[in-house]
């Protein structure tokens, strides 16, 4: 068989970014060479003029390109009109084949696209699905690819039949369009499939073309109908549909698209995009990293790529996915033995421009793979004006600064001014609104959608007003304290973490019953805590390590219960499976997990199910900690630590791997401290002059300096942020006047 895929070097310079948002259209036919023009000959080019279909502000277009009746094995390349044709391909065709592939291509001011045919002659059909433009439209959130339909879940469709895909629990209510990989399999006749918004007329367009007995995939970006429904129509015979979701668009938040002139970023035939180290096919059940280098900037969170499989030695499929995630049980490209075929993919990518940004996996036999880049998604910066939250350290979206790039340099939370409370991936603003960001599912945003997504920018939690403080349990459980003294929960309800009682609960925030007069809140792993104005502490959720502090041996409690033996409490803190409190007499208390001596009471008993006094500390004014360490500030401005001695976590100059100090020791070199928080194996202090001091682990830039395997055994001065007024969790600080 003749393999018809151009070979390019991939060595091209990065282009200036032009961020654009997406507008989905009901599929509209904009080209059909069978009607008048005639087939495109060998080495010939035909144009698609879209000036009447997309606005002057359009920067790229998305259309389904179908080739039919080719007289030779060939490929088709789409490119901006008037520019040099790139050495890439968008659609690969065998003799006599009818096949479609989604195309995303940049356009110039004329909004004209060139379509080049390499060999023989072929008819071309183009159905416009949408466009990117510098104004209007929706932003994009990539999700971990997941299967939303198969032959066992509504995917078996008969001749002339329509099945409906319900995405109401997969994407948010604000979603305007979705990116779906639609695979048609086991067709009993030559047929095509059309995807379109439910509740609208079916367009005269096709999404996937499949021959009898064949299996063909095609990516589609389809507008959502009422109720977040998508219809899928099969023209002839019977077939099975397999649908995987790769992302969604919403006007409310997300990343913008930067189109680029198409370029090859990976080719196993010559080692492009893999350090030129592996000019060999990908073997069975093997993966290979894709390194686009400067073609995709570090701040990008996703990329639009055309993947071509070339001459596989067995029937197989190819999957692309972000290098820091587990490989999903989905596919991007299905190939028959000896076939050369392409499919567009929207791939979530990781941040390191000097490493593999995503993987390509081959299931069976050996196959060459080429990847062409059409553009990337990123979040443009938005400045903070006042009362800003600065964040730094490791980042899988939890920094909320619009990237997934770890940063030792503090950067402001994306788009938020007026921050009054900050806890991990949750913030409250002066206007009483609450915002959440990071990796998870829609429930952590207070919505009932369950695709797994990294949302690297703050999203407002609906239904919450009047918030004055927030807490985050690091397991998807979130809490807000309102000015009226009530506590509200949303997110994960594992082990009763929402405190709402037994049973199913809506994803939206709900008031926790029985808690009134609350003055402070804290969150542990699937556990919540509330301090009431009578000095009592209440807890709910997981109790495996005794972290409820009630003395109960029950595994959990789905409603608040009083922590035993504590009165006159003025401060509370928690993280992991250990909780802490300070009473009005200046004594410190702890309960829960003590494996690493985090209780500070002179023992390493496995757990304590009731509060115990931290040994030897008086005059305590602030406290924090986790399951490894505890930290306290005394009224003389000194800081004290206890627990695990690894990675310099104690800040006393020692670094003792796998050993503990189960009574407090003084953190050296700090005076005038007013607040302290923990980060894993380390601490962070605010002094009276508004400066930061940090020590311990620095593997992710936790200390505000470049990442290092060498911890700081003693406190070092943190980044100069001006005058810091409060701390969030580790790697977070509030700055009123940046």
C-alpha cells in the first residue's frame, strides 16, 4: 500500500498569541464539489470562502471535511488562503473511500481556506461547525477523556434511527458546546452519522462516514440542545456508536484558543517531537511522549492536534492523553491493519516545555504516528487591583492562576480582587461571594456535573452569599461561613463530609443543620469543624483516625457532633486527619492521627479520639498543622513545631528522616510572628512587619525559590510581596496593595 502522509521537520518558530473564543453552529454545508465544481485533481487546490458564514473577527474555523470517490490513495491539507502550504495532512483517503475528519484551521482577514489534494482526484465536502473569533463566543475547559455512550448505553442505532446523548450530568448548565469523539463501529451497511443539537432540525450534513463492517472515528464539536442533549442519527443499516467526551465550552470561564499555521510536532518516522531519539514505530501497548517544544507555550492547558496513524501491522487504536494523568479507557483513532487514517483530537497537556506534554499510546501491532498542531488553549492573565491573593508552589490547577505550571514565583489568583479569606482552592471575597478552582468534578464548584476537569481559574459558586470565611478539606469537601453564623457545605460527601445527614444531597451548597453562632471553620480530609461563639467545637465526617474528637469509634458521622472536653476555644485548625485548637487560657490541643507525633503530647500513640494537650506550650495565639506536624505562635512572637522531622519540617535546624519530635521545639530565628500555617513537611510564618518566613520541603517551589531536593532546615525569608496581612494555606498570602 502507498502511504500518503507528508514528512516534515517540525522546526518552526512560535507565533504571536491571539486568544479567541468559540461559537458553535448547527452544521452547515459550505462546500460540495459534486455540485458544479467537480473533483479536485492531483496537486490541485480548491477554496472555501467563509466570508459570508463567519464574522470579520474570526481567527479560525472548524468544519467537517469529507473526501469521497478518490481515484488514488491521497491526502488533503487545509491551510489559510494565500499562505505557503504546510507539510501536514488533515484527511487521508484510500481509493474509493468516503471518509471524514474534523478540521480546525486558522483564517486570515479574507476568511478563505485552501484545500489541497495530493494525488488522483477526489470530491471534497465541507460542513461548517463553528468558528473562533476575538469577540463573543465561549471559552474551553478540557476534561479527562471519558466514555459517555457505547453499544450498551444507547449506542446501538438502526437504519434511519436517532439516539439522544444526555450530557446534563456531565457538563455544567452553562455549557454551550461539547467536544466529542464519535466512533461508528460494526456497520451493517455503508452509512453516515450526523450529530446535532437536540430540539433543532437535523442538518443535511454528516459527522462520521463508515463502510459496511468498518470502524471509523471522527471528532465533532457540537452545540448543545435544550437540557444539554445531543442527537445522533444513523442513515442506513445498523451500527454501534461509541462516544468519548474531550471537553466543553462555556461563556462563563475557561481558556481561549490561539490558532497557528498548521505544523508537524511529532512524527515517529523521523523522530520529530521526541528528541529525534525514536525514529521507529510505536509498539504494541506502548506509549511515546510528544514534545512540541516552543510551538506550545508553558501556559497552554490544551492543544488541538490532527493525529495520523500510518501503516499499522494489526488492527489497533491510538489514545492521546496528558502525561501527568492515568491513561483513559478511550480512543482517539481507530486503524485497520495497513490503513493510514487521521482524526482530530483536543488533548489536555502538561506545562513543561522541555518534556513530553502528552502521550500517544498504540494498542496492538506496530504503527507510525504523525501529529500536526492546529493551535492551543490558554488563559490570558487578568490583573488584581486590591486585596489580592498570591499563590505559589506545585500546580495541577490548584494555584488558580490560569495555568497548570508550577511556580516558585508568587502570582495572583486569576481575576480575583477583594479577597478576605483563602483556603487551598477556595476563596471568599469582600462582596460575600465564594470562588473555587482546581482539579475535580462539578460538585466542587457547587454544580451537578461529573466530568473530571482541571479548572485553573476561580469559578463562582452559585447560591452562596454573605460569606466571610472558607475552609477546604483537600478531598473535594468545601465549607463557607456566612456573616449570620451559619455554615454551608458543598462538594464531596464521602464519609458524611457535608454534614447534612444520611442520604443523597444536591450538589449545590446547603446549610449544615444545627450549627448556629459559628465564628470559625476548618476542613480536614473528608471532615469539617466549626467553632461556636460559646467556645465549643463541633465536627462531622470521617473518623478513621479519631479526628472527630468525640471519643466515638464509629467510622464517621454525617451530622455535627460536639468535640469532647473542650471549652473556651478561640482558634481551630485542621488538615489531613489531625485537628488542633487553642483555648482562651493560651493552651494548645490536638486530636486524631498521631503516627508522626503530630499531637505533640510526648507520645506516638497511633491515634487519639479525644483532644489531648500539646505539651509545654502556653500563651499560644495561633495554631496550624497537618497529619505530620503541628505549629504554634506564642504571644511572645516565637514559633514552635512538633512531629515529623523529615525534610527540615521542624525548622529547628534538624533533618531527621523517618523520626519524630513528639513535644514542641522552637523554630529558630523567628521573632515577632503573628500567624503560622503548614505546608506538607514545612511551615510558613507571617511576622508583624508583614514579611513571610518559610522552611522545610521545597520540591515544588514551596519556599518561593526554584524547586530543589534540598530543604531549608531553618527559616528563610520568603518572596517580597510588600506588606502581607494574612495567610491562606501553605503557599498562599493576602496582599492588600500589590
